[in-house]
């Protein structure tokens, strides 16, 4: 034991709290236009995909690999039991930390699977949230162009500009930018980040999970 498990437990709780807040915003975003003719337009298609992706990252399976604990058979059994408990109720930590400093063991020590799991989910949720924001901006710009009218040839140039702007904004939402943004926010809040996963580890975690279609 290196005396850092309290920090690790608190860090997992912080990241999961961020993830929970992002999920609230994602779930609250609109997915259907008031005008059915707009259903298949780019912005509304993006909003529906974001809603699917938000539900997916909430439900996607946690890491089910077996942890290897130092300290003999008893510690290995404890580590495996701890992971099983986490897999059954890991996201109870959305409301309170599942682990405490009293029951933390070598399974919590780096590389911490629970932190990587939570960190990757938060990362992906932030990406979805930013994509939603870009799509909602598109909706507002489109409404300003149409002013309650049906789309016509007179609107074509401005509507194409809206679509182009949306594509540009979506292309700018990269893993690198999101990772740095979240890291800066964590550091500005004085959070303990010494054992945060690397961007590469986050990307590996995400690639290992099934993708939405």
C-alpha cells in the first residue's frame, strides 16, 4: 500500500460525477425537429446520433479482465471479488464512491482499471456533448435563415453555409482537444491527476468497446 488509495478513490468519484453531469445534458438535448421535413437534415441527424452515442457510452461494458494482485492467494481473491462488485454496481459511484479507503486494496493501485473506465467514459461523453452543442447551433442558425418559412431556392446558399459550418465544427472536436480541455479543467480545480490515464490509453479503451451503428 502506498498511501494513495484515498486520492484514487476520490479521483474516480470526481470523474464519475463529471460523467453523470454530462449525461444529464446529453439526455436533455432535442432529437426530433418540429418540422418533420427537417428530420433527415444534417444537424438533426447529428443530434439523434449523439443521443444514441450517449446511451451507448452509459451502458457499454466495463473492463472485465481479471486483476493481478500482489500478496498471495488471499489478496488475489480480494481483488477479484472487488472487481466483481465493481462490475455489478460500478456506477453507483455516480451518487457516491463505490470504494472507500478502508476496503481499497492493491487492485486500486496503478494501472487503475476503474479510473480508466470512468475517465474514458467522461472523455467520450464530453465529445458527444460538444457535438450536440455544434448541432444545436446549426438548428438555431437554420431557424434564423428560414424565419418560419419552408426551405426554398432563395435559402439554398445560406443553408449550405450552415451545413458547412456544422461539418467544420464537428471536425474540430478531436480526441486531442478534448483530452487537453478536460485535463486543464481538472488542474484548474486543483484535482489530483498524477495517475490519470494517457490519451492513448483512453483511445485504446474506446476502440475495444463495440461502436454504435
